[in-house]
C-alpha cells in the first residue's frame, strides 16, 4: 500500500505544472544563467563550482518544503487527507509514502542538475557519503517544516507563505549570493537557516573537498527534529 501510494504521489507531483516549475525549471535556469553570465561575484574559481551545491540545496527545499507544503495544504483543504486517513492506509504509512515520493523526485532532480553542471564544467570533490547524508537530513528538515505549515495554515495562506519563503531563502540563503555579502552579523544569522546550512555543507564537500561538515549537519539535524516534532504535534488532518 505504501509503494502504491508513493507512486501515486510521485505521479501527481510530476504532473503539476507549478511544482515542475519550482522543482525543475527554476533550479535549472538559475544554474545555467548564473554559471554562464558573470552577474554575481562567487569568488575564486569557476562560478559553477560555487553554484552547483547551492542549486542542489535549492532543489531539495523546492521539493521537500515548498512543493510538499502546497500540495499537502490543498489536499487537506479539499478533504483528501481526511478520506485517506479513514482508509486502510494508516496515517504513518501515508506520511511515509509522501516522504518516499519526495525522495524519488529529489533523486531525479539531483541527476538532472548534476548532468547539467558537468556540461557547464563542474569539477566536484569530496566524499559522496557526506553529500548523501547532508541531502537526507536536509530533506527531513525541510519536510518537517513543510508539513507543519500545511497542517496548521489554510491552503491559500500556505501557498503564499511557501512561495514567499522560497524567494526569500533563494536570495538570502547562500544559494546564489555568498553569505559574506551580507556582512559578518548577517552571515552569522543567515548561516543558522536550513538552506544556508545545506548549501554551505554541500559546498564545503563538493567545492573544497572537506570531510563531513559537522556544524552544518548539526544545524540541519536540529531543524529536522524540531520541524518533524512540531508537525507531528500540531498537524490537523481537517
């Protein structure tokens, strides 16, 4: 039942034009545009080496947070979640299926963005296991926050808030613009955001060949535990 529901969730996600825009088109355009045109000073080295890890983090956020929050919010509004909750599929299994759908979509995103980045001249370094762990914990962090928003706000409010957060974190989350551009205080504050921790962690590994970035991983873990716990406590099915 979980596999069937996960397949259905994935198909619905990939058929949604707005979700495809967020999960595929926008990250791809940002990667190609800012790697090809000297718009933002990304420091020494090739621009794509700085941008690729940040865009991968953005892809995780767009799927696990923005896309999931909007889709789940409208499912809740139209009574879909209520009906599914009364079906033989347990609630925990439904959430597991949604998580599996997010992971499948993210895997497709990572493959697509990696191929494009290589075509643009990307030269990644570091341990793939560290990258995988960062992506998984980052997914948990954004998923918890997305479910919390979808389960507590009205669908229209979720739509507006999720898109607004996406835009704000795109600009101030270290995805395209280095955090040091915001000054020392801004860098310290913004560095505590999950998108900043995921972007910086992936950049440390893939661009600089560092080991496991425990500080960034710790920030993501705190967000994951807090977000999932809050979602589990306050999520309303109706």
